[in-house]
C-alpha cells in the first residue's frame, strides 16, 4: 500500500511539473532561450524580475535614478551582439524610458504580481480568465508604416530561472519608436531644470508649455473667426454669405485643434499621461468640426433653395425636386450618425479602449450611456421617427400639408422636430414623434391637384340655376381651373334656416387652389347679393336669395 501511495505521489508530481511548463492549450509558460544578456556586467543593485509588476517597478526606479546599467537588465538583448551590450543596453534602456514617458500610460492594475501572470482580474467570460501568460502587451504605438506593440515576456535562459523582461521584438523597435515618440530637439535644448519632474508625471516644461500652446491655438482660432467674418461681408451672393456664416465657428474650432496639434507635434512630445487625454480629445474635436462644416454647408444650401422655391415645390412638376430635397435631408442625418460612429471608433482606437485602462473607461462610459439613453429615450425616438419620415416620405420637404386645421408647407425635417411654414409665414415646430403618431393631410403626396369648395347658405326659395349660370361663366374665364367639366354646383343640405350650396372647382396645386377659391367665393357672393337686390325683400316682388329671419307680429285684441 505504501509503494502504491508513493507511486501515486510521484505521478502527481510529474503531472504538476508538466503543468508548470504548459498553459491551457499546451503552450509553454515561458520562452526558452540559450542566454540572457550575457554581455552585460552583473547588476550593482537588487533587481526583481520574477513578476511583471516587480520588473516594471525595478525599471521605473532605475530610470528615476538614471541608473541605466541596472535598467538594461530589464531588456532582452538577445538581438544585440554580446560584445556591444554594455554600451547598447543602457542606451536602449534610456530611450525606452523616454518612449514610455512620452507615449504610454502604464496600467499597474494589469501587471500581475505573480510569476505566472495569471489573469485573475478579468471577467469570467474572458478567454484569458484563470490562464497563466508568458507575455503581456502594454501598448500599441503607431509608426509611420506599421503599428508596433510594447510587450514584456517571460523568458528562461538555459542556465537560470524564468524572468520577466521587455521582449526581444520590443527592444528591436526601440530606435524606430524613439524617432517618433522620443523628445524633440527643442525639448533637448531646454535647460535641465525645465526637464525635471514637477508633479504627477509632468516635467516643468510641460506645465509651462501646455497653457502656452493652448493660448496660441485659441489665438489662431480667433484670427480665423475674424477672417471668416470679413470674408462673409465680401461674398457676392446671399447663399455664399450664408454658407460662410454657418461654417464660421466650425472653421475656427478646426484651426484651434489643428494649431494645437501641429505645435505639439513639431516642438513637444508631451508625456503619456497628457497624451492619453489630448489625443482622443483632439480627434473628437476635429471630427466634430469637420462634420459641422459639411452639415452646415448642406443646411445653408438646402435652406436657401427651399425658402426661395417653396411655392414652386408644391406644383405638380416639382415632385422630383421634393424627393431630392428630402433625400438630401435624410442623407444629412445619416451622415451625422455615421460621423458620430466613426469619430467614436477613432477615439476608442486611439485610447486602445479595448485594452486595460481604456476598457475600464469604456465600461464606465457604457453604464453612463445606458442611463443617459434611458433619460433621453424620447429624443432617441424622435431621431428614429425623423429617419422614418425621410425614408417613407410621408412628408417631403416642400409638401403642402394640413396639420391640425392649418395649411402649411414642410420646410425642414430635423432630428427631433419638423418645421412647418404656414400660409401666413408663421413657423410651426412639431416634434417628429407627434407628427408620426398623429394623422395629417398631405395635399401633394401623390397628386398636388385638389378640388376646392365654396360653401354658401341661401334662402329655401333661391333659384340655384341662376347661380349655376354665373358659376359656369367664372369657370370658363378662369385659367387656373383645371378639368372644367368636373366643376359643379350642388345643394348638399338644408335646415330651418335655409339650404347649403357648394360650388366645386379643381386647381392644379394648393397655392393656386387657394387663390382660385378666394376669387370664386368673392364672385358668387357678389352674384348672390345682386340677384337678391333685384328680387326685392318680399315674396310678392320676387324670389329672395339670402336667408332672412322670420318674425311673427302678434297684434293687440280689440276689447270691443
């Protein structure tokens, strides 16, 4: 029994040893190499390379003391000739430190303090959850021709224990990365006291330069704004003046962001702590400015054309123009949504939002976004409804509609509201969701022609045929009446006060129909008044046309 127990323990130890060499899918937990930094002299100080966090702390502390000989032991110099490692190692370590300070933000929470770098701080559904790692990516930096990752790796030399160091591939890219992310010549020429650490990760020169560059950018934006103002006054046409006026602020914003970005890239390389906020902010502001310029140019042109041609758009031959303007309006809103999505994606890419700190920020932003989306659900409903109107074309720009008893033209279809222009030049602002959920009359949806009616109340004894003669004469002499054969006079009702007569005629569009209806009403009222005057006031003299109140006079009773 004892022998079987011993054999079982030996087998268990063997399996545990095999597990120590393999992770999840059978890959080693470290990279085996022949030697590690054989050309470097032994370190004068204690170095901790057992864990990712310990290695990075040793490198950062050595960098603060400018002890580059010690810091060089944190690099895998396998790609460097051992004969020149004593000179190249410290130089590469110094440059790597400048790259880290100028382009990276170290998330210490993602640096495990255990040799196997077990991913114990990620969600359970993450594929790396509970798995040991042999390399960790700290950041991705963009070179002009390719992206480059900064990694630390666990390596095991043949004559030593596994240790964590900056990977050989990362060391091989240090010089190329330093050309892009290292200090500029202007920074190197600054006095030494300005290059010293002030607070947080900022040097004194950054504390001074950041507000100065910002003031320079704001000054450039102010000059651009003033220049656009002068250019606006010198435009030859009203539409050009409107375009310059609408893009004045976005152009100033773009100049501000561009100036700040150019000065920052030419003269300074701010630390990673500053860049992690500045880079996405610059991208977001630039995209916002660019989107505003494009959208406002389209708005200015569309608004000018629609305002100038509003009456023409209601005509039957203008159906294609109404479709075109509505499609442009819909494309504008789709472009805004796409610009927002693309801009958000670029910002997330720049912040590596799906890695380490950025992912945590994104998760927090996602939770806040859900709260805001719930609070702004009515606004989101209006946005979707505006796209529904534009795509289904239930109301097109230029359409004549009857909304709550008011005759209006559709002037603008925005994200959250529809702007209607009434016949007397009032603007009625209707929430899009309300317009979609309530019924309204669209007089130009299929055919802009419509039948207009004039309603008159006449006496029961009125001779309607004599009015038909006057009505027919009006129809024959009016060029704005279409389908003259369908024009008619109809008695549609009666009550104790008289009869109700309709005079019906067709017009080619709502605007023409309104003018024709007013003239028809005036003509028929004149004719009715003339005929009534000719017939007199009593039944003996003739037949009245206008209704009159009937009175009964009760005489006194003769007592005799």
